[in-house]
């Protein structure tokens, strides 16, 4: 339909050009102005192809026809084409910005709320062992509900990777809060942690503590962060837990991808009843 409308514009400009051989009547200016606007609007919504063929065909008829068709139809069509592309690009950039923001929020929810839910499950497990028998069932249900919520949260957002926020708490505060929740954590830091890798290292430690709280709540978690020349290495080790939910690996999958995007590597092993995680993050990696 738009090709037909453009063809009508070309034909109208072509016919009008015959009245402009010796002079330019005022009505032809009005017609050309209308054709200019129509061609511009069509150019915003059409792809190249037939328009170029029609413009070229009109040009072979005569010089006057070429000038009129070019100025009244071809030029505004190309201007409209450029304007349409710019509008589409701007819309794509706005959509990409919205997507990055949604992804950032989803990642923040996964990393912070998931961690808190895991600590809640750990505290409920401790209550389950200390409360009287008549209250243990309620504490057990609370622990199971918190664990299930953590798994569902991970399953919903683990594929989202862009636009991650800067860490809002330092590593010491993260470990102290885990200890206050009942976890046994041995934490050491060797060297100064560069700001360029602080966010990634924070997420590695957070995910490792979350994983230990879910699957090995009674184990001692040993966390070591060593920052040397060119890279920072995070080592986490604890006893391999027996609890393994359906989505238990989703957080580690997302973490592996997060470290990869930062230019580093992540190695996870479960040998001889121990769980070990080693992440290497280069200081020049892109965050």
C-alpha cells in the first residue's frame, strides 16, 4: 500500500513537471509541497527497494522531471528514511535502558534477598533444634518455606546478567552478618582489594555463603581473599552438604557467568566430602 502511495507521488510530481518547463505556476509549488510532506511521511515507514527503482526510472525521462521528482519526492523520502531510522534507534536505546534497569533490579533482588532468605532458613533450622517438640514442626515449616523461596527466586533471575549495581556493603560486614545468623565463618584477607573488582568479589563471597547456608549449615566455611599483582583470588571451602534442592546449582551458574563477564574464571569442586570454590578475577577485567 505504501509503495502504491509513493508511486502516486512520483506520478504526480512527474505530471506536474510538464507544467514547469517554461515557468513555475504557483499551484505547482503547492502540489510539490504536499508531495514533499507525503513522501517524507512515507520515507519514515518504508524500506529501500521499489522507491529507488521509481526514482531512477523517473530520472531517465528528462532533466526537468528528474529535478522535480528529486526535490518533491526523492529528497523528502530519503530524509524521512533517515528520520525513521533515528527514531527507531532512539526507541531501541530507551528499551535497552529499561531492560538494563530491570536486569539490575532483578540481580539486586537475587543477590540480596536470596542471601537473606538463606540466613532466615539457617536461623529457622537452629530454632528447630532448640524449641520444644510442640513448636519444632512450625520451625521446620519456616525453614522449608524459606529454602523453597530461595530456590524459586534463583530460578527466576539467574539468567539476567547486565547492569549490576555496585556492592553496598563491604566483605567484613557481609561475613559478620552471616556469623550473627549462626554460621561459622573463618575469614581472611591478604592484600588491598582494588575497587575495580570489589563488586565481583563481594558477589562471589555472598553466593558462597548463601550456598553454604542452604546446603551445609553446620559446616565451618573458610573464606580467603588474596589480592596480588594483576588479580584477586577468592577461595571458599566447607563440608559438602547433603541438602540439594532442584535449583541448587542455579546460583553457581549465574556466578560463573558473572565472573566470566568480569574476565575471570570460576572453579567449583566437590571431592571427598568437601565443597571448594576458587574464583580468579583480573584487576583489568571489564565489570
